[in-house]
């Protein structure tokens, strides 16, 4: 667990030796203090981006104008960002101006919540000018400075706050909740990509119910695509046993099912999801709708594939659709299938076209489907010659 910290310290050591300050900041310090697993480690430094690039052999300039360079060290990426402050968020996206700063305390001041504004030095000294550790101990979410000012500056912080509540089970003080209520509408100015990222993390939290409660009471949900007008469905969703699910995609599927979304493509487009995500959700909600009240057969299992079937079983459990088949039953059924996808079949479309002396067309897919079914139920052996005889017996 401490491995990424060790490598980060090496990066910081190099910066130090060249006369720069460097600290670990943000989520890594927070999660370390909470004794939670640390994902990525961010570093903040007095070195300018060009100076960082000059010091390390492997760097990626991801946001030079904002002071960020990725340093790759021992197969681990570190976002190294120059001490900075920000001002003028008039487009609600990027600060109009980024000022490089000379001190760590100035850098910590621009950060959203007190628990995210703690730095760890290379001597393992904690720098915590906004008492983030006290707030963490008392389990409350606090902004750095006046929440009205900070949420107006960047309204996404309201949603970030809710996702931290969902992930960490913190309490939101009344003042923050009231501020969310009065400023929630500013979220309409925020790009959907940023909202999507935070909301996906919110969906994964163990305390989602708490976060959804505030999402509803503050009316923030009205600014999320397809959630507006759906307060009852949102509430029902928040009571589902989501911990049974395995991944972000399954959680989004569950939301789509609970909201009774008809046009899933339009839903995914409204959330600006990637093509890959969109296809996943369309496919799995489709299989869920077909299978929710049915037992798996060799045929339905073959068509969806094992991993999709197991995902759909988890969705069924979340919606309390009784299932007579356990995961082990389904895996055994899968194992008993003589083929698992079309590539396993010992004939292909070309063979059919040659044997029957017919131009390729939709008939090929139809006939292959027939053959698959015969082979699956072992009425026909998966053998080139056997299949040929079977096909030719119809002409
Ligand atoms: P996670 O563990 O999910 O990555 P995180 O706290 O590291 O959580 P990031 O989005 O990676 O969250 O941001 C890194 C740090 O940058 C935050 O801890 C916070 O200090 C600062 N930060 C990020 N977004 C904002 C924002 N919108 N306003 C102010 N500070 C921000
Ligand atoms: Mg992070």
C-alpha cells in the first residue's frame, strides 16, 4: 500500500536536491490519514513545469499552462503541479488566470475541501493550515473558506462534496447543504464530462444513500441529465443494495433500469459517455430486460457470454428478481457448452458460400445461427465434414 509513496518520495528527493520544494497533496494524503487504499499520488512543487521536465527523463506535458507535468518513475505516473493559485472562473470551466506561487500554503488555499488541502513533506511532516485533520476526525465536510464563494467559483465542487460524502460517509454541515440548495442551479454551467466523472465516483460510494438524500433535498439532481423530474426513482435507487455490484458500468445499468430510461442511446449521449461505455450499457440492459424473469439456457448464455450473464445476474439480485441458478450453476452450464462463440465453430461464412455456391448475404448469419444452435444442443458435431453434410442435406 505504501509503495506509491516510496516512489513519490524519490521524485520529491530529486526536486529537493535541485533546490525546489515538493509535497504530496490531495487525495493521497487524505486517504493515507484515513488509512484507506491510496490510488494515485499527486505532487506539488515550487519548480516550474519546464524545470520539472528538465529534471526527469520521462515526462508528459498534460497541462503545462496549468502547471501540470506527469512524471513517470518506476512504471508509476505522478502528476507534478507547480504551486499555484487561481482566479476568475467566469466560464465555469477553467480559471481565467493561473498564478504560479511560491508557497505551499498559497497552493493549499485554492483547494476545495479542508481534507483535500493537507500536504505531506518528505520528512513525513503534515502541513494542514485549514485543519483538515480535525474535520476528518469529526467526520465533516468543510470547504476551504466561505462555501458560497468557493461554490460560485467552481460549482462542480458541490457535486464533488456529495461524492466525498458517498465515498467517505462524511456529514455535510447545514451551512454547506443550504449553500448547495441556493447555488445548485449553477451546475448547469458545468461541462457534462466533469459532472460524469464525479457522479460515477458518487455512484460507487458506500454511503450513496446519504449523498442522494442531499442530492434530492438540495435539488442538485435537477441539473443531472435524465434525473430531473425523477425524485421518486432517485430515492428508490438510493435504497437498492448496490454493494452487490462489481463495477461502474453495472451501477450505471442499475440507474438506467431504475429510471426506466427508454432510449438508452440518448441517455448515454446526454451524459457524453464514450462509445465503449455506451455499447456496454445498451447490451447489458438489453440482456437484463430479456433475461430478468428467465432461467439461463445454453442458447441464451451462449448469446450473451458468461461475463455478461454474471453481470446481469448481479443486476437481477439488486432488483430482487429471484434466481434459481447460482453463479456456479451458470458457470457449469457455460462449461458444458461445446462452443462459446462463433469463432469456435469449425465452419465459417466462406465455407457456406462455397458449398452452396451462393453470394454472401444476410442468409449466412441466419444459417450460422442455426448451426450454432444445433451444435450447442449436441444434435450436430462441431466438425467441418459433419456440418457440411448437414448443410448439404437441405439442398
Ligand atoms: P480521488 O482519490 O478520487 O482521486 P482526489 O481528492 O485526489 O480524489 P482529484 O479530482 O484527483 O480528487 O483532485 C486532486 C486534488 O486537487 C483534490 O484533492 C483537491 O485538493 C484538488 N481539486 C480537485 N478538483 C478541485 C476543484 N474543482 N476545486 C478545487 N480543488 C480541486
Ligand atoms: Mg486524485
